[in-house]
C-alpha cells in the first residue's frame, strides 16, 4: 500500500518480487506467477517490459492516450501490447 496520492505502479515491481505461488504438491513455492491481470494504472512500457523479461504473461488494458499515440505514429508505432 502506498500513502495517499502516490502512484501505485511504484510498488508493482517490489510486490511481484515478494509473491510466492504455492505448489499443489511438495516443493518450495514458485516466485514467478504465470499471469498478471492488472488495471490501466500499470500499463507503462517499463512495467510491461519488466514482465516480458521475467516471462510473465500479462493482461493489462492500454490507456486511451497511449493507444492514440501509437496509432498516430502509424507503421512506426509498433503493434498493440
């Protein structure tokens, strides 16, 4: 939890580092979830790149202004996240 108006995405990476996914059988818990479902707040390129680098699938809606910017760039804007 962050105080008042502090941006939530600041805590996203440290939170993911502390996650432990229990196994159904014996063994230690996994430290990397298969999938992350998040709000638009977490749609920054940096956070998406962090998830991709760790091999974590994600479902995060794209912000309207990010989508507009990508579409305005045309072929140089890249594909949707």
